[in-house]
């Protein structure tokens, strides 16, 4: 599990820069840089959105990752100790990114 810091405050699952979803998927199977990645689990918060009241924000989370060209990807799992997901004012997953992405050398 990785420590997740998520600044996508308009995501349904975001509470106090933590995620209430339980696990996330980082997309970007052909990524060469962080801008080619995204949080596929992003869901824009709107007036009808709610987070299950029994779910609690967690600083650590399981992260599945499709960015095979990332140093931290090990068999579709993120092994980074800390992961930063960014994308304030995103309206779709493509408006987010994994700022922790580091291209394999």
C-alpha cells in the first residue's frame, strides 16, 4: 500500500486530500511522462454525489497501475511509498495525473 496524497478536491472520493474509495486505478499504458497518466477512478463531485458514510478517508491505499513505463510499476501494482494525484477542477479522469510517475531508464 502507498501513502496517497490527492489534491483533486472535486472528486467524489476525496476527503481532506485522502481517498475514500479503498483502491484506485492509475491509467496511462503508453505514458512517457506524468501528463500521460490519469486517475481512472476519478468521479466528479456534483450536487447528487455522496460518499458512503461508513467509508473513511485513508492515507494508505492500494493502487493498480497501467503505466507500465513507470519505475514504480511492478506487475500492474504501484510500489511507490508515496503517490501524489493532482488535477484540481478536473471534469473527467483525463484532467487528473499521477505526479509520482518516473519514466523507467
